[in-house]
């Protein structure tokens, strides 16, 4: 019989990839689609990092590695956490996995049992709740409104915690909103978590280097060292160094948790690509000028895109403080009809109509746990971005 695992059968496909699949289908039909849905930088991986990968191949560094990563990369990861985040860790306090998503999944799979709850502030990255459910836990969604800048408040966190709470997931800067927690906001959340010693925290810092307006990045274990024994701090090279396809994520946290994650990874995927690990060493230890250059480009795009969206009838957008997403309310479009005759009842209707009638792909906010919004990724060259925004404006003006 074609019987699936019950948890997998109940899981939803990634909404982002469903839109990407629709884009591919439209393009196969000959349509010229501008996609604003992919969460990856549009820059090439810096040359010295690519060269490190090429050198690894030529030097025969193509064999299995230790499950937790080669020591040189783990040392580079420890140095990064110490240098950039003020965390007192050594190489043995690190783990390297096949991308940031793999780190998160390993942590949940290694710790969740039936009945365990994971607090997931919404809007959230689409995979958080699904991974929680696949690992046997229950995702407890806590809505974070625009009035709170899409951020979890201490009061909401305290109310959400129960004896069954196992994890809190914090993502800053956030996908999909670009919201960033300040040091003071993290301190306030830490005071709540300190009162509940059974709660672990997963700090997803993958967008750490995409922080705007001169802000300084802070992470929870740095802000409140007393919580360090209960915090898994994860990061990776994908967003910061334009290395999404290299698939390298890493983490630091309590040794018992890292050892459990390593055991799971050893039976699941083994170590990450040997070639990619050498490239990641070059990324972390090499020149860092790329980080400032890409941040400046994204900040300029952010300013232009947000201003354009707020000047478009039917849309309203808070200015994000980081990442490369604009999370725009489309409440003003609901109830209208498109030129193609589609009644816009939901934000998903708006997203699909934009693809079908304006040839622009965005992801509906309800996929991230909050409607009615559109997530617009501005990780795209300026000319294409301008064309896409102008097409969105024409679409909005044409609805009645």
C-alpha cells in the first residue's frame, strides 16, 4: 500500500516553493515572469570563496568528513561567534550541518517528544511550524501584529508558555518581515525565559549581516549569558556570503544538545560537503568587505521599494530593519476585482492574480501566519525590481 508517515501526510508543502513551481510553469509557457519570492541574494559568491571550492576539488579534498564538520571550519565558526557575537565558545562547542534548515531540523528532531510545544511567533518562516509537526511536536503560534512591529512582546511570550513548552524560536532579522529585536527587547524576553527553566531557545540569526540604519546586531545568548546553557544559536553562510547553494549551516549551544544533533546527523546525512566546508572556511576567515557592500545595496533597495509600495493604492508597508523582504499589507485590495475578472477575497488571491495578470511573483502573507500581506523579496537587480514594482502598481490601479 502507498501509505505515508502520518506526520508527513499532514504536512503542507512549502508555499514559497509552490509559487516558484508556478513561476517555472508560466515561464515554460513563454511568459516573462519577474520573481520576487526567492529568499536568496542575487549576487555571485565572492571570488575568493569560489576559488577555495575550486582549490578543494583540485587538491583532492572530496572525501567524507567528520559528521560535525572538519576541525578547521569548526574553529572558524567558533572564532566567528566569539568575534562577532561575543560568545565564549571553542571549536568543540560547534556543529556544521547541510544548511541552516538542517541545523534547525536536527535540533527539533533531537529534542521533541509527543505533546511538546514550540512557540513560533507569527509572521514566521514557512518551515518552522511544519518542521515542529514533522518532529512530533506542536507549533504554538503567537500572533505579532504590525502595531508591535511584528515582534514578540514579553507579555505575549509569558502567556504562551506552558509546562509543555520545549522551545521558543526567535528569528532576527526576520523572514518574512525584516523585523529586528533590539538589545533591550531581547533583554525583556530573556527575563521571561529565565523564569521558565524548562524552555530552550533557538536563535535563528541567518540574516545577521543584513541589518540597516546603522543598527548593531544582538543575539540572545550574548545579551543574557545566564541563558546560554539553554540557547542554540544558529547561523550559516548562505545569506551573508551569497552561498545559498553551498549548503553550509552551523550552530553553537550546550554540549549535550550538540552531541545529540551530531548523533542524529551521523545516521541521517553524515557530514556536509567537503568542498563546501573549505569554501565556508574562506568565507569566515577571509576578507569581509563583501558584507558591507551587499548590505549597502540591500538598504538602498529597501528604501526605494518601501517608498514605492506605500505610494501604491491598496498597499501599505512598514519599513523593515533588516533581511531583504518587504511585508506589505494588501488589505486595501480585498473585495476588489482584477481586470481579468478575479475577485480578491484573500491575500493568496492577490498573489496568484499578480502572477497571472501582472507577471510578478510574490508570496502571500497567510503562508507566513499573518494575513492579509504580501512578502516581496527585493534580492533582485534594480532594473528588474523597478519593472516588477511598476507592474504591481499598474495592477493595483486597475482593480475596481
